[in-house]
């Protein structure tokens, strides 16, 4: 079968999107990574080590849960891939486990990361504690305030959390600061990027580490339904790591609909949105060519989402290619819709989702769901970190 969507070409391009646009100071680091990452991660010893940690430390495979009451409410079969049950409470740990093992083989002793909602920061701090490595996490000042529990977890795990105080003080700015750090410390530092963004080989590497999600979905669906291919797979998308993982092993299966749900904020055209594919144009952001929200003169537009993990003005190049090629169906949900569905899922299934994940559920009502369909939603994270926002919403009712 021809692989058209899951894997980039030799230069790191998915169709028109990808590549590596980096400062000269980072060239040797990124080039070393590009030349070695596939050899390292495909090595049988590496594979054995990551499989053991995913099983014994992360808790994989995560369950595929038939959401009976949600299915009854929507008149169609809905299965939830329970990434919220991973150690640390989200899918982010799949990638950080892989990258910490990679960093070890590259001889890097200092780890940096960016984080928005804090889940990637917690996952990075967790694996650094596991391996005894120094950990620096950059986080927007605004996100530090709205994701206080995750900040406390990172510090408890031994990480140093450095606020990004420029721009919108959110994920974009935290990424900028992490890249500056890497430029200043290229020799001993590995940058664990948390999403399918950044210069090649990061989008491909992160997608490969997250692809365990869709690999498990296929075998679990076969056990539960007798067919490993669902009607559709649905996931929220900011940069897009949980979506890349949930979609990966279905991308070349044309019968399976791929549905990505972005954050519309106060409304797509409200001026306070993060619906990148609807508002963006081709551009360069954080080391790769993708679709970026920007002004006519190329200045990045400030995004907005109630969910810190979707508050990003770009999208991974794989997803940009899925959008442009029309292989993916891109939808969006507003802050209000996501909040509403966070409460709806909690009451229907006894599962409090992360605000990011709630966007995916909010889009289900607008889909044409047939009674015979099988829909899998990637439940990418749990809602503990968002309880402050949920409590404020309840107080306002």
C-alpha cells in the first residue's frame, strides 16, 4: 500500500508542509537527530525497552471503552480510547518515554520542554525523574495561573518551571523560550517537543511514539466488534499529538473518516479563536512550514482557547497536509460548547475529561452519526487539571 499521509518524505515534508527551518546554531543538533532517530528507535533493544516501560510504567494498553449512555444519547456506537488512564493522566507520556530513551542514547543530560496545559510538562518531568536527568520546563505565565495543579506536580517531580512572560504568555511563547534555551545550550541539551510540530524529524518522531494509540485501537476494536476499522476516529487538535497518534494507523485506510476538532474560542471569526485551519495560511512557525494564524505581513496572530493545550496559532504539518488534501475532516468547537460537553460527559459516563478533549465530544452532535456507525473518540486526558475552570463555570450558573 502506498503511504501518502502517515510518513513524511526524506526532507520531512507531508505534501507541502514540514521541513526544518532552524537557526544555524541548532543545525548540528537537529541534523544529528535526523540522521540517527530512525536507527535508534527501530533498534530491537530500544523497542524492547520502550515496550516494557509503556506496559509496566505507563499502564498500556489503555482500555477502549464502549460508552453506553453516550451512545444511547447520540443514537450511534461511541467508543472512548482511554488515554486519560495513562500514568500522569494524558497521552503525553507516550512521547516523553520514547524521547527520554532517545536522549539517553544521544548522550544528552539536560532536558528542556515547553508546555501549555501542563500535561506535557508533567510527563517530561516524570521521565526525567525516572532517569535522573535535569529538567527545565517553559510555560506561559497565563497558563501557569490557570493550570496551577500541573505546575505543582512538575515542581514536586524536581523540574524547574520557567514562566514565559512575552506575547500572549501561552504555549506559543513557551515554545519560543524553549527554542532560545536550546540555541544557547546545544551540546548537552535535548529538547523534548510535546506535539507533532517543530523542525523535522520532530513531527514524524512524535507521531511514531504516539502511534501506539491507533495500533491498540485496531486490535481492541477487532476483539470487541469483529472489525478493526471504525467508521471514524475523532480527536481534538492543537499542535496535534493525540490526534496524530489516534489517526496514524488509519490514515491509509480510506474507508475510515479522520475527524480533527480545533478550538474555536469565542467563535471562529470572533478575533478570539485558535481554529488554525479556518483562519490560517501557509507559513513558518517553530521550525516547520505549516498552516499558521498570521497577519498579512506575517506576524503571528494571538490565538485564544479556554483550553491551554489548544491555545496555539499553528498546527502540525501532518495535520496541515490532511486538511489541504481533504483526507481529514476539520471541525471546531467553542469554549462554551467544550465546557458544556465536559459536564455532559461527566454526568453520562462518570468521566471528567480535560478541556482539550471536551472539544472533540462537542463536535459529535454536529456529525451525521448513523445507527450502524462505530466512532472512536480519543479521550486524550483527564480533567483534574481543569477543575478550577469547571468550578468557576459551576459558580456562574
